[in-house]
C-alpha cells in the first residue's frame, strides 16, 4: 500500500485544507503515515502570507525533498498559498517537486498522486474559488477533543497590505446546514471544542443570504449535543453588533473569548491600510464587550512599521495598547508583499526600526498580560485537559475557554488524576506572564 505523509504549515484555515486532503487520500485507500522517511508520497501544504511564512515554506520543501534521496519518497507535492502565488518559480527552481496544486485545486490531490506516480508532472493552479459547501471528508489533525470548523473562505475586506484575496479569492460562505452537519459529525467523533474560523467570521453569509447570518448559525450550532465550547476567531471589531455580543453573553457554549484583528490604532495608518473604524470605535467595542461579558478574554494582532508610520503614529498605537489592555496580543512587523497597494507606498520603514517597535509593543504587552492574569487568582475556571506530564507527581496541563489552542496560555495543575480531553474544575492559585497555576476542586 502506498504511504502518504503530509506537512501542514501556516494558519488553522490552511490546516482545514490539509485535513480535507488527508480525508480524500484516506478514502482513496492510501495509508496516511507520520514518518516522512517511510512515505512514498510527501505533501507540503504551504503558507505564503508574509516573508517569514514564505521562507519557512521553502525551507520545508527543501527539507522534505531530501527524502527523495535518503528515504522512500517517490513523489513530492506542494500545495497551498505559496503554490498558488509562486507556482512557476517553484516549478522552475525546485526540480524535486513533482506536482503543484493551488488553493482552488487541492481537492484534485488523489488524481494528481495517481498521475504523478505514472510520471506526469502536474501543475494545477487556477482561480482560488474552491467550493467548501459540499461533502468533503476530513481527517482531524488536532487532538481528538478539539477541531477547527471553517465557515467561509476568502475575503472581501481588501486591506492594502494583504494578499489573502489573491490567494484565497472573495468571500464564499458555506450554508448553515452544511456547517451544522459537520459540527454534528465532530461531536459524534468525541470533539468537545470547536473553533469557528474564517478570514472574518462577522461577514459570514453576506454572499449567500445578502446579510450576515453569523447569529443564526451560532443559534443552530449551540443545539449540537456533545460540543461544550464554540470559540469565535477573527471577528472584525467594526462588524460586531449588539445582538452578537448579547448572544455570546447569553450562551454558555459560546466561549467568553474573541479574537479582534485590529492591526493598528492610528487614524492615518488605518486609512492607508483600508481598515474601517477609528481607535475610538474600537475602544468603545472593547468597553462594551467587557461590560456585557465579564471575564471575556480579548486577543488582537497588530502590525508595526507600516509604510509611512511616523514616530508619533507609532506612539498612538502604543498608547492604544496601554488603554485597551488586551489579554492576548500578537505583533507582526510589516511585510512588503508584492502585488499589494501598500508595497508601492512611499516611506517603507527600515527593518531595524520595525524590530525596535515590535520589541517595544511586546514588552508593554507582557506587563499587561501579567497584570490581567493576576486578576484570576482565587477564581474557579473550567479546564480542558490537554497533556499529562508524569514526574514525581502528575502535572496536568490544560486550557480554559479564555485560551485558544496553540496560541494562548495554559493552566498547570499538580496532582490531578484527570485524563486528556476531560473537563475539570480548577481554582487559580498563581499567575505568570502567560500561564496560570491551579488546583483541582
């Protein structure tokens, strides 16, 4: 039996594509393996969003190419955003690559494997208009108690720095029935936490129904038995409605957590970014969320070093971070991406200044995160157990509803006998910069 190994890079939305490819491969009768050295076919599902991601993708392709010399590998296939964006370069410059599939063609993976095994070099990169609103088998790459559920693909926001519309196409929502059916299947498989993802979940349904239908979707999803947590990721603050905030507050199954991608707070920079809403608008949303949903955890992402960002405009961003007091915050240095309006703007910022600004914001946020974590000492939380480290006494590691998988903090609990995937009650007894310490109650 032919063995297939897959390396998935980049974001959770890319991971879902990897899961679909593995589902299709498994249905076709191929054996999916984790050991690349024993794989007859290797697939790299790449990211091509910013420079660091592109570099990681290229390095990963070259590393897996070595298995054609040292291992059992007969085919090396490259898929994903880098393949969509630079298919010609990959074809010309990395001869070890046997096939290339873009973001609109990855469902052809089985046919491409079969044709490539017969000696045909395939390059299938068309418009990024993949149709998710149909039956697609999936093989979950997350631990069996958690999963990502993509409710839409593509984006209509067209931020001046972003290549996502080029790589993923315009917004394409899945139907409510299709999404609910997938959630029910995940529940039947034992999944307890579903992380709802899209480029902007607040725009869900606009293309299908003429208006956002996120609230209607969530009301259907919370009826799915077996799922304990639904987490909302990537919700643009300018698109949040009072009705959505009230629903999050009212529904126990919807986590008290929101990822609000802000990117910048200065008015001039936001206009150059083609972002809607002012700093005052964003702060008003944050204030409203915390008033309506006590204990909500708010995460954001910021970009420093955008073209033309003056010292004064950067200080406006720093002041915003101080005022907003996000629980979680990530910072990117601006990446000059070809084909975007921002790449052609005057005033490109030197890398060393970008790095200095990155360090300043992150240092500030570390202090804020530490102080906000201190507020949880003495409180009880529900913990989803993810890991058990056997030392002199067992050390349980898990996440609360305030923490998204892989990107946020964890809670350590000594002496617990809980099992992975179990939900337990914990009292927080100590807090650090990112993580918490608790005791089971």
